[in-house]
C-alpha cells in the first residue's frame, strides 16, 4: 500500500505548416539573411491533394507526407505563388506519461525521515509521434518526415527527506 500514481495525457493537433521555397536565385533579395532569416517565397498550387493519403504506397515506403506534385516553384518573372499560408497541418501527437511513487519511512534517523522512490514513464505506450515534414519545395526531401519525437523514456529517482 501507499503507492501514489499520476498520469498526464497529451493530445495535440498537427501544427500548421507553411510550404515555401528559398530565394536562391536572388530574384527578390541579395541572398543575405536579415533579422527574419532569408527571403522565403510561396509556391504555386497546381492541383490535387497537398498531403499524400495513408493508403498511397509513396507515403508508406518513404514517409512522404506532402505531395510534391501539388505545388510548383514560381518562375523568375512570377516568383510569388498562389499557395496560402499554413494551408496544411502536420501529424497529431498523442502521448501518455505516468509517474508512480512511494514514501518509505526511515525511523533510524528521526520520526520524519523517509526515502521517496519515484518511477516516471514518458510516452508510456511508446507511441511513434512524427515530427513536421520538410516544407522547403526546393529541397530533395520536400514533404518527407525525417524525425520523430522521443520514444519511451523511463527514469527512477530516490530522494532522502529528513
């Protein structure tokens, strides 16, 4: 007896993604970074779904999340695309964290002395939560998801209270 538990369940919708491409041709800037970073332009929407459905083999084999066939880089004479800002969202995140603890009395020291044992489980069910895909249309890895959030992490702690 005497065990205490606490849990935190986090459910977050996907973050908004701003599909863009850099001004590497220096059409609109000198290529130098300013206080906001270098100039990023929006591509043209040419039709179709911006995301690849889960049933499509391109998404299953390479984690291709954004559809490169749906957007195109503007020309030198028309660099400003028609794609809106934050028109697509990344994948949602679901995570459950759990903490279990118990106080053990240590009467040898004094009446109030105790040892606190604590075990914490972050991402308890080891759910794979994918990070945002690459949103730079000029990149060869455009639309691909290259990383995940942390897997299950477990930590133990002992605290002596006197």
